[in-house]
C-alpha cells in the first residue's frame, strides 16, 4: 500500500515515535512518502535513506524563559506559514503525479491530513495530543488551568478533525468519549525497549538553566549524584562540579543514564515521561509555562503515583520532597506493565487492511 506519512516537527517526540511506526510499515512491505517539518526532517532523513523525506513548513512554538510566548508564536507561524504556502502546494501537486498515495497517516501534521481529505483518502491519526479532545479529562487535571485547557482542546480538535481513526498513545487511560478512538501505551523506540534497567543512585536531570537559577544549588544540596543534560548545551566533554556532572548530549549515554537512574527531573514532554514510566523511574515533572498538554501529563503522572508535578523549581522544597517520595513512586510504578509496541501495530495493520479493502 502507498502511504503518505506526515510528522509535525515541533519537539522531537513526534519524530522518534514516527520513526518506530515507519520502520514497522516498511517491514510490512508498504511504500511510504514522508512529509515532515522542523528538526524531524533531519532526524528522519538520517534513518530512512531509501525513502523520500520531504521538508514542509510546520508549527513552530517560541519559548523564552521556560514559557510559551503566544504572541511571537502566532507572528512567526502566520508569516512563515504564508511565505511557505506556494512551496507547500507545489510539493503536494508533485505528490499527486508521482506517488499517488492510497492512505494518509498523520502524527499531528496538517498538510498530509488536508491532502488526504481533499482526495478522499482514508486518514489515520497517531499521536498523544488527541487525548485532550477525544477523552474525558479529570477535573483535577484541569483545575487552575481551565483557560489553557479549553484553548489546547480547541486547537487539537481543529488540527485533524474527522479522521477515519485515532490511535492515541498514553500512559494514563481516561475514559474515551468519541467513536473511532483507541488508547495505546506509548510507542517506544527499540533502544528503550532493550535498555537494561537498574536502580542506581543518581538523578537524571534534563532541564535548561533558563528560569531556574536556584536549581543548581538545590541539586547540590540533595547530596545525590546528578547527571545533568541541557544546562550546558555546547560542551564536548563531561564537566564535574561536586555532585553535579554536566553531560554532553549522546543518545546512547542519555538512555544508559535514564535506565540506571534512581529518578528523573525534567519537563512535561510526553516522550521522556513515557520512557521513564516504562523503565519504572520516578519523575518530577515541571511543565513549560503555557503548555497545557505538559501540565496534563504531569498531573496524571502524580495522580497515578508515578512521580510528582510542580509548577516551578523556584522552591528548593519541591526537589527535596520529591527525593523523599521516590520509594513510594517506585511501588506505584511496579504495577505498570508494557512489553513492546505490538498492540498498537496490530491495530494499525488491521486499519490499513480495511483501508485497502475500501471499508
């Protein structure tokens, strides 16, 4: 089957998840044409050298001081999106003649979705964002963020409406409220599935320094070894200062540090959180300001007992209380069970079989 696959490029979680799905599709003999934006393009081009990966404009969120800047985000997307429009249209007309897709799969990417709808093709959504619109969200996950929730829900609803099916990846399972929807455990890359989990004594910290000037001092006072990523982005070698080890980014090194960590301190991104839950690592989640989807992830993480949620790290007590709660979180995480990505892939195969049969 010829499949047009769209990947939104904001953050790397969509690209890493899509990489796993794309590998599965190719292993099943499907022909795939990939449309991606942002950093996802380079990531996917390196991994799929024999498959066409096309660059297309996508949503770009502007962050400053660990907050989403809505005004600048709107400005950049309107002007960059408008300027890119002729190239987008040309790319899709070229696809019509050269590839003639039979089905569209979108990981929160709009252009492939519009192409599928315009040409009356089956459209399948695979992402974690649709949980906001297609499930019942607990009131305690919304409390204090009602406006942000309604804005995020409306945005997600308008992004990919009326798909033939929605495969939602999630480590929490709220009640489904809409048809043509199924929930699945997070899609995990093979490096995470094969990682050797152990209980070390270090904290894995993935955080930028912006807005958290006191975090370094707080981490020093924990007395625990902290392997820190993100605060010193351009270093080429590890820098050790007391119990803090600033690490240059390495995918292999990061996964090893995650798999052997005592616990994790990071933002509210879905991908790392799903990996931490799978590896049974308690996590302190501090979402980016103005990013409700991250608030949602963090609050459900705390509700399930898998970790803790905090609005900021300004108060040193937040980190100290989290460290004191690690053993209780480990007990809750011991009940989480996921072996692989097979259940989602089986349902995707069934959906593609139905699409090929014209059902």
